[in-house]
């Protein structure tokens, strides 16, 4: 799998982890041999744990956060601070999952550099990339081809692995006039091939190819020596990526052609909450088994009424029971 193997030592075990070089080594053979890379987005600790247990290779903390989590209409609203915040949550989730002994190697975390996170010069780009690495990412991703090569080189010079992203680049939504398939014309296709080659020459270890015709994706995949991870780019790439909320059927505002929904979690969640609403309003929730039960003495004292004598008795019983009760309440919550 190209991951670091588990090593015993000093009373602890370092489990297998997937690194940027390990991903780079997963380039498919020309005959299609080899195992394709699987990348999925995640934005929080529970999502990261689920992705890890499912066996994905790469978790992308994508700037799609803006649309599917924060409710914006595009990806341009998130900041580097936002991305670092969610990258740290994903990192903690993977740490916890790894500690629990999950069988799969720990996925590589790639943090998305957001719009204006690398557009104002190499100094800002390196500083912002370092912020994501310190938050827990093992690599960063940025959009653009030949015009971003100086930035890519500067970040790599700072010992930070970089994943490229060409084709439909969501941070260019205004310049592109919307979320539109790219490379439909021969001149555009050739330009994207040149972008891919330029990114490789700049040192990227992999690249995302989004929203292009399948034949162009096949040509680019066969042209460059690093893995090409497709999204809306056909079946011939070295790997695939989907957005968490799309593949699980949580996001319903957009339905791109390339999305395959593997579940309908949104509908299931709504049904569950509707059932909860009904149970609360009909007093079916909580029931006796879902409530904490007081001792007989405390119950009798409290139900004796609100007379001074009853309150005094309740206070004496509650004081006697307090240590055991609070230990159960705040300790295991199993009281």
C-alpha cells in the first residue's frame, strides 16, 4: 500500500500511515494495473473517523466546506483560518481512530488552500500552507496550472508537499462564468495538458482533474507521471474523489452529473428528527428507561411536598445521596 508499516517500540505502536510519497507511488500502469486511489472530503472529527474506518487513502479538507457545511453559494468565502480549524478537527478524528486500532492505514490529510490563500505572493502562500500543516495536514492543495508554478515551487521549497488542481477550478467560478465543464475545445484541451505538465515540472506529487471530458482526462492521466485524481473526469484517472455530502446524499441543492449517491442520509436524518419531534410533543420521549432514578428515600422526601419539613427531609436525603449520584451522573453517565 505504500504506507509506513506498524512499528513496535517504547511501549507503543505506530500504525501504518499514508504519506504524500506513498500516494505519488500509486500511479497506475499504462495497462490499467494497480489499485486506484480513493479520496473523499471530510470537515470534522466524526467524518474523519468514518472515512478512516472505510479505508480511504486520502481525506481532503476541501474548501467545499464553504458550500456544504457553511451554506455559502460558492467556495470563495472561507479563509485560511476556517480551513485550519476544520483541518485540525479532521486530524483529531484520525488520531482517535488510529488509537482505537482500526485496521486500515491512516489516510493522508490534504488541506485546501482557499481563495486568496496563495494569490498574493509566495510569502503569503508558504505561510498559509504552513498553517494548514501545523493544523494536521500532510500536504496542501491549490488550484491553477502554469500561472501557479512559482507558488507551487515556493511551498515545496518549504518542505510541504503540494497537490495540484486543474480543469474546473471552483475558486475561478466568476472568471469562468459559473461551474462549467472545461476543455471542450481543442485549444482549451491542449492548454490543460500544458498546465498538467507544468505542475509536474514544479514538483506536485499528485493532481485533481475536475470537470473535463473523459477522453481529455485519459490523455492527461497517461501523459503525466504523477497520480491524477478525477472528479467529473471519467473512469480512466488514477483515482477518484467525491464530496462527503454529495456521495452520502446530504447535500440536495446541487446534483452534478458526475455524483453517484451511495446513500440517502439527508432523508434518513430528516425522518429521524421528525420522529423525535413527534415523540417529544406526545411525551413518548423520554421514557422511564431513559431517565435517572432516585433512591426511594429521596423520592418519598421530594414527593412529600414543599412544606418546610418536606424540604428539610429532602435536603438531608439528597445530601446523603449526592456523592453516589453525582459520580454516576458525571462519571460514566450510566447512573
